[in-house]
C-alpha cells in the first residue's frame, strides 16, 4: 500500500511543554476497558476460547488474523489494542521507583509524615523551588534537601526519633532507629544494665530496625501535606508521592504479547508477560484465600513477598538479589528488557530496523560515475520497485513496462487497480490485456530505472553524512559502483565493504531525500566546513601525470580523454580540438585515404607520437 502524503490541518497549534507523571489507581481504571480477575487463560470446554475477564480476553484486542477485537470490532492490522487492569490484593513497591521511594521516606518523619526539615530551612528551600529551574538544578536541589534531611534526628513537629531509611534485601525497606550513638532507643533499654556487667552480649543486642512494608509506606506517603510535596521534588498535578506504591497494575493489549500457535505440540506458546500476569493473578487468589481462612501471618507475609517479586519481574526481569528459594526457573523478558539494549525497541526497532525496498551488496570504484550517481546491478533493479501512479503523461511508458513483466528490465512486478485495490502479479496472467486495461489512477510497481533517487548508506552510520541520496544508474554485474571522490563521508574503501541501498516510495520522500541528503548538497562537513567530496589518491596522481610538461598525446588519445570527461547531458556537446603543440611531417608519408591517419603524425617503432614543429 502506497503511503499517503501527510496533509496538515488549517488549525495552528503550539506545544508549550511536555510533562511526565505517575499513573494513579483511578487513571489506570479510566484507561482500561476490562477488570482482569481470572487466572485461567482458556476455557476447558475443548473450543480453545479465551476465558472472560482473563489475561487473553479478546476485549483487549487480538493477536490472530482470523479474529477481530470485541471492543472496537477491528482486525489485527487496524486495532491498536485496549488495556485491562489487575487489582493487587496487597500493595507492592514499584521496582522502577524503589530508590525514589527510599529518598521520599528519608525526607519525611516516619511518624507524622511532615518533611523533617526545621521551619526556617524548609521556608528557604520553598523560596528556591518557586524560581524557574533546569533539570540539573532541580536534581542538585533534590540532593541538598536529601542530605539535610539525613542529618535531622528528632522531628521538629512531633519530636519523634528518625533514623536512616535503607534497603535491606530484595524490595525491603528498614528504618534504622540506632542512627545516633548518644540516643538510647526505647526497645533495648532493658539490655543496657546487663551490658555494664557483661560486654560479650553487645553483639547479641538486637538492632532496633523497623521494617516498613508497602502498606506502611503507602499510609505514610498518603499523609504528606500537599504544600510540602514540592520539597520531595514532585508535582501534585501529575503525580502524588502515594502513586509510587502500586495497588493496581495495567494489563497491556494482546497485540504486544501475542499467543503463538505451536505446530509441534497441541496448544499455544504464550508470551512471557502473559505468563507473568497469570502468576500475579494466582498469587492474588492465594492471598485472598489465606486471608479468608485466617492463615498464619507468616504464610501471608511469604505470599506477599512472592507477589512483590512477580510484579518486579514483570517490569524488570533482571532484578538482582533474589533469594534461591524464590528464583524463577527460567529467565523471561520484562518491559525494561523490551526497551533497553541493542535488541530493544529504541536501538533495535526505531533507530535501526529491517525494512522493505532495500538492497545490500559489495561496493566497487567507478571513476566514470558522476559524484551524484550510483551504479545499481540489474538483478537488484528488477527486485526494487517504485509505485508509480498512472497519469496522462506516463500511461504509454507504463504500458511498455507492464508488457516487459518481471524478468525483463525495465519492467514492472505488480499492478494495483484504483477501484478494487486488487494487486496483480505480472509473472502470471495475460500482460497484454493488463497493459491494455491500464487506467488513470492505477498504481504500477515498476522496476528501479535510471534517474531514480536512492539512499546510499554504509554502516556504522556515525554521522548524518553516512547516508546520502544519489541518482541510480542501472548497470550490468553484481556490485554497487560509485565515484571514489564520495568515499570520505561514508569512510568506505574497496577491500570488501558492503553498502545498503534504499528506494524511497513516494514523490515527497524522493524530493526530501534529494534536497536534504543529496551528495551535491553535502560536499562539506557541517562540523567545520572542510571539504568531504574532493579528488583523492589516483585522481591526484593521474592529474599530476597528465599535466607534466613532457607529456604529449596524439589525436586519438586526446579524443579518448575528452570523451571520457563528457558524460550525461554533456555527452552530445561538439568539441573543437585546439591545434597540436608540436608539428612535423610524417616520415614516411602514410596515405590518409586508406589508413585514415592524420598528416601531422610520425611513425616511430609502431607508436604514434606528435612530431616536432619545424623551425
């Protein structure tokens, strides 16, 4: 399908700013179409239908070509997918915001939830926050507030003791009340008398650590006064501190976690994210059952730890510090793994990706090519096609291409009719009839021909000059050939280098490529204005040897050199040869009629040299 040109609307709009925030439980519910509650994937009735309110419910979209979405009724190609949500039985820490949670807790009192700074210091920081700041300035200020908060032991508002808040094991936060050696924590006072008489029990005195579970942290963060939220460097309008703790998670659409039908065994292979979501739902059910039956607190705490781990692995499957008994049996790919690294969305699918209408082969030098030309092998030109719309001016040309078919260059591979959008493959069928029935508005996918604009690229593409636009010239043989002067921007040499060629698919793309990326528009580097496309190596050597004072050419050689220089539009230009530098009568005389030699040449040892001018 040909890409339609982008048409701008008449309404002029200006984007003032972009803000990123946290999704709260209400926003997640508004975003979703479905409450997911069932841990089963398919009904057990033999029809292999997804369970209603399950992770594969078709109201969240579809991953199969023969099924349509039950929310919007569209097929796989058109439905963008719809979200669902899962309510967690107990709140969990977010693995991505875990460090931010610890910093927020260190800044506030663990009893009254006020920011722990003295009133005058707090006022000074609030004044600074009112000024417009860059990201780095805000980051530096956040660090300052955090450092000042760490030094305050007694809350100025409720006189409660506050110590260090730190990570302890996997997704656990502890509040250390033993921060100050001078203070005597309440819980270990009975041991102090015994310590005077027996110094050996010092190591046995329990540390006064208070474990802050996600439920405690959620209640603390909810009680932070709205006017003090800016001191945690958060914005109330886009995300509150309590949103750092998860009580509800989004279930992504099915189209980004498709089920793959297996040929080897009956059933389907489910995506890692689908399986992780079913585990979370299973643990939800277990916790619910244990709470209902009044199970031991230790069992519920263990289930809670498992639930936290599964939620963490859903987002980042490379979470470190997992205890051996909780280690997953096989590694999976979480959301973080889908985005980061060489195979992730940004580097693997956006910055560089596999594309259609491209070719790749070895490069060779060809000094006869213009600096804006690349020689494309005929084999490549028959496969790369351009969708040309039939108009009054080109219908005869396109009819000839349709008659040539797929295997003769220049030809065409497909014809798409305007009314039916039916695509016909020209290797089969009656080409004469198809050519005769060609109408205005039909689209002919013709072969690449001379003069087409192509993009030429060599990896690694280190700067914008590593990909440039050239005019194609279809030639025999199997390599891409271009002028050696153009090697510099690509950092190319001819010791086996390969290069990529892309054929833009619209007139708009061709025009943009030529104006913005054309090799003639990029002859100097934008870095410092140095010339990039210039004569190199054998060009300079050749020019030096040609212009020596003792170098003379006979008429035939001079004509050959001149004809090599005249290419393209200059190939039909008439040249008047200047008189030779040296004249001498021929010895012996050679008849001009039979041999066709000029009368100003002499035969010496079988070679023709310009004779000396007679004095």
